[in-house]
């Protein structure tokens, strides 16, 4: 089945000839059994105890696995839960990780502050410098961790190169593919082992739930499942039902996000008060050719720098009406945020400079409203940038 069909029908039972059209919510913590033999048989299934699994969660998980073209998937209470549980499941004391420098701030914090407590070290490398990735690999390196496109700079990582490096050194490769969505890119087709999403964003799609998902080959998923069950990082069935409902419209939403974001990025590129625009499907993007090879759409995220000061960036975001000032992304409603005041607030100024995250940067999560209205909102808001004679550089 094509992705559009998988998103809508993928995990449903197409053979069933009766019953509800919508996925039932198994809003239960536990499951009754006929006798103790059955009790033992069902241990570890999705009809035992909801921390282990739940049929509503199973539908979401099967749909995500199909969309990613991987054996199996698991859902978690949040995107961070998906990342932390997966890494704790697959690595142990004494192991080493190679991770890109520009990854989501929460992951950076987990790798640099939490994992050392468990005896796991991370070397951070420049995102597009694959020689540097290779140079820091040690005998105890177990995992290559990437994010693509990156937040908020929208750099695109070469999946083929990362996968080849992983195979050459016997490492697992893991991607945070939240910005890419399984509609615009399928990293597993390029050999990436573990594909993770903050389902809070595009998979749910309506800014109304928090969840995470990980897809991989079955043997890895079994190990991650053991850890998820022990740590208790499972998703509530009601939230799973909302995720399943969101997934049904993923393909149509992403198509519209792609179209709108392309128009917004082109508009911003021509604007005198805009210094730079970051969007993978703009021809000016440094990895535009790579983005076209491994993605079928540029996605809904656009980042730009105002031709002015940090104060100008604040004024622009506060002058917007349709783009709502809020962290997060991937929902049908357009959102705007300033990375240095949100996702990257906890990262030092020097580290931000190395990532290319500036004080003038504004990140847009372009929603599915009409592009004309979004552009009109930006046009109006950019009037808040001071005229050049009032700009204080520095
Ligand atoms: C790229 C990316 N990865 C992971 C996360 C964490 O996901 P969650 O907030 O669902 O824990 C976020 C959240 O903003 C994100 O933007």
C-alpha cells in the first residue's frame, strides 16, 4: 500500500465484516482472563496489563511501523520518553555515543548530563562533517545519533553516509525524524536502524497530545519493549486513540504543510527585512540537492533571521496574529517561536553559536491555513523590524 493508504487503513483489520468503524479505546489498565493458563499465555501481550501493551496502542504502533517500512514500533508517553527509553535499552555502562551537535535541546541535555551518571559518554560532532563523525568513533562506540532535518537550522543529514559509517563500524544508527515525517522521508530505506518521532508534532498533528514513537527491526523493538515495561514509559490508550485519529490525516496534512511552507519560504527569501531563510526545498539551501534525493517534500518548518536585532525578532513574533507564539510544532495551526528563548534556551551561547542558532532567528511551524493569509500575517509582522538607521548591530 502507498503511504497515504497506510496512514488511513494500515493497521485496521480489512478482513473484518462487522464491528465499529473507528478504533475502539481500550480504556483499561488490566484484562480479564478465563483461567490461569490463559493468564500465563497472555503475559507480555497487549491483553495483559496496559503498561505492557494495549490493543489501542497496538493499532498506533502497527500503523507507524508500516509508514516507516520497519518490522515493528512502540509508543511512549512523550518524544523524550521514546529517546531516553530506547537509549537506556540498547546501551550500557562503558558504552559511547557519537551524536550530532544540532539536535533537540532536551536530547542534548540527556546525553551530556544524564547518561554520564550511568557511565555512557557522548562525543558531539558537526552535523555535516562526516569525517569528524568517523574520527571520534572508539572501540566502545555503540550508537550514531542524528536528527534530520535539524531543529531549528533545517540542515539535512546524508542518510546513506551515516548508514554506511554505522555498518562499517558495527554501530546502531538512530534518527530523530520528527521534522521529516514518514510522508516526506523514510530513513530506514537508506539503512538507518531506529527511527524515532516526537508524535506530539506531526503524527498527532493537532497540538493536543504528548507522545513518542520508535520503529525498528523486531529484535531491537523487543529489547526496547522490555525497558519500556520496566521503566513504565507507556502511552495512555486514550492518547493512543487520538494519535490513531491524527495519523489518518497525516499524508494530506503533510502535503498541505509542504505547499504552505514552500510559499512562505519563497516569500521570506525576497523580503528586504529578512537576512536568511532556512528551508530544505529552497534552491539556496546548502543541501538542496541532498534534500531532493532523500525527501519527497520540504516539510512544514521554516526558519529565518530578521535583518535587525534580537529585539526586532521579538517584535516580529509578537506582531503576528495567525502565527501563534508558542513552542512546539507540527500541528494544523501555525506557530512561531524564537529558538534562543525556547528550544535552545538551556544551551550555552557559545554552543548555540557553534550550531548556527542566532538571536535574530525565528522558527515557523507552518500550519494548514491558506498560504495567502499566512503570508499576509508575515508581511504585516515584518513591518515591526526597525528601519536600518535604527538598527544597533551587536
Ligand atoms: C525534534 C524534536 N525531538 C524531540 C522532541 C521531544 O518530544 P516531546 O516533547 O514529545 O517529548 C521535540 C520537542 O519539541 C522535538 O522538537
